């Protein structure tokens, strides 16, 4: 379904949800085949890049959160913390939302 949606976005030019679709593709790759770390990481980096180009900070946060979890679990916690801190600090409100609460919890976990 995600791949079909990405193809539809490409064909129609309707790219609003494109960062989220790449994030989901990366998440699904990690679930389906944990050995495809590099491919999942590429999907998540693409999600972040597309979100940045669109100025879609919520999608950027979600993708960065997914990528931070992935790379922290593969021995790169400092890199994960740095990238998540950058996007988390961009926000000035909405800290009661699920996404920002989740980001804060991961930051706290990575700080220990």
C-alpha cells in the first residue's frame, strides 16, 4: 500500500503526505526484514529531506524520531540524540502532543 501511494504521489504530483509515506516505508522495512537497516535508513533520510523541502516540521519530527530510534539501536546514540535535539528544539509550542512527548522521552533515554 505504501509503495502504491508513493507511485501515485509521483504520478499525480500530490506530495503532501510523501514524507510520511517514506517514513512508513522505512518503519515497515525494519519490521519486515530487520537486516535491511541501510535501506530503511535511506527511506527515513528521504522522508526527512522531503519534509524539509516542504517545510513540514511535524513530518520531519516523525521521520527524525524513527531514524533516531534506528541508529541508536545500532550503536550510534550520540548521532541519534544530536539529530533529534535539532528538530525538537525548533518547536516552541505543542509540547503536550504525542509526537513531541515521544521525542522528549527518547531524548531523555539517549541522555543516560
